[in-house]
């Protein structure tokens, strides 16, 4: 795929560049609670603006239902982006309407304009190719060139991600180029020992990545809510813990396959349990094989945290996706923090697979530069590791 470096060599001064960014940041009202995704795309936008391009930024935010919704406006994001770039970012109150058109016409070389939320338009996410293509045509009118730097959206066949690339000369921004470089290392020939740490609520969300990576890793560590289905597959009771009964047989097959491959599949040996799902529920640590019938597991226990940290310390490559417990509850954040701290302390090449894991790094106050790479796309990074074709990358490479 062509990259931003190639585009900058060609020259962009005076040219209109439509940039698809992933600015889907968490908001508390109008307050951005984590600006990581804005900071991640800023280098691409800054480079284009400083090279004299007329930059038009488009992104989605949240899940509005194909029509304007003030709760999902990108206006606060435009303001924050301006602060990070150190230059004014004009904001259009619509996406492809009159205000956007007028402000695009008024742009000067080096100017940055952000369009309103793409998902205020049904055509953005439509499964109807014609409807999606029509919206893509309206978006493409804002650019002479197209740069995709929205890694967190490349697994979506949306108008701004896939169809616009059919209409304009297209390039991968620095963020996408970096994400692909890093993730390709994990699926190619990673330096060993190679440890993958998976957590999060549902094992069903991670089945494909387990299936694709099981014969590539030395150790697969499973924590979080998904661990309880594996424990049941081993014949243990898990009380009121999260359980996907329909996945028990699949987990059994993975346990058997790991044993045949000589891969260590490591589960929590102890669990921090609670009587109810509540932040103030008193934690009680028990062996994972002895979870009481009236309690639920909400975090890995201290022995498990130490065990997982030992495996991470011995690794040369580590991929982590998914928290070890309900890290939003302080009493049940210890496991997630222990894994994250082990990655910081490790000399391994460490990759945090976006989503809740990236959020946990920031919420728990860990240094972002302590990790080899923090992905901006949880779903996209997992689908890449599953071996799937991602529409946004396919468009950049083949259209």
C-alpha cells in the first residue's frame, strides 16, 4: 500500500486531502475522558498541514442512528485536536451539507477542517452498496487525495473506510502503517518466547484469535470473565461467575489442542470473588477450583497475577488484549494492573491490543511509553490476528 511518506514526497501543497481518522473517544457530556486516539492521529494531520495541504478530517463518534444527535457531536473533539496540533481546527456543523461545503471552499493552504460525525448519515454504515457509494461520492468531493489513518475502523466496510478509496488516490497514514508493521510481526515470526495474554468478558469474542494463534505461541494466558468457561471445561464449578455454556466444548477442544501442540495454556489458579457485581462488594480470594456457589469471580487473584507476571518476564514478545477483571472497580483492578505493570517491567516487545486494555493502561496511570505499542483498534487488531481480510486495509492495498 502507498503510505503518507510517499505522498509527502510527491508534494501536497495546495491540494485537498481527505483524512479518515478514528476520533471515537469516550465523552462525559462534552468532556473527553481519554484523548489517546486524537493524539495518535495528530502526527499525520500535523505533517499534512505543515506541508501545505488543505486537510479535511472525517470520523465517527459513538453509534448515532443515521441522523444528527447532539450527544455524539465531534465539536469537543475538534477543539481538543486544535489544542494538540497548536493550530485552529475549523468545524463544520454537518458532514456533507452546506456548512461543510462553505468551510471547505474557504480553506487555505495548511488549514484543517473537521466534518461533523459521519454516522449522522445513513450512507456511512449502510449495507446497501448503492447507498454507501452515494455517500462516499459526497465525501470524496472534499478531497483530491485520500489518507486513511483510522486503524480502529479498518475492519468495517463503511463508506468513508472502503468506498472512498475507490474514488480518490489513496494512502495509509502513519498510524495505520505502524499498526500493520507491529501486528504483522505477531503473525509472522515473532521473537520467542511468544506469550499472548487474553482477557475480557466473553470467550466467544476471542475464539477466532485463539484458533489462529494457538500454534504460533509458546504460552497462552487466559484471564478475565472468559477464563470461567475454560475452568468449567476442565470440570470445575464457577459459582455465579460469567459463563458461556455454549462454548464449553470449544474450550475443551482448545485445551486438548494446546496439550498436543506443547503450548502452555495458563488459567488463573486463584480468583478474587464477590457476593454481587458491585464496586463495594467485599473481595474474597479463593482457589479457582473452589469458587463458592453463591459468589462470582471478578478478578484474578494475587497468586495468578504473580504467575502471569513470571511468564511475561520470561518472554521476548507479548500481545495483551482484554482486562483480567472488572478493572473499573478499584478492589478488582489488581490483576489487570499486575499484568500491565509486568509488561512495563519486561524487556519484551509488548503490544497492547487496544480497546479496554488501552483504556486500562490510562485509567490505572501506567506510562504509555512503557509499552512497545498500544493499538488504537481493539476489534481491528483482533481481526488482524485472526487472519481476516480487513476492508479498510484491503481498499488501501488493492483498490
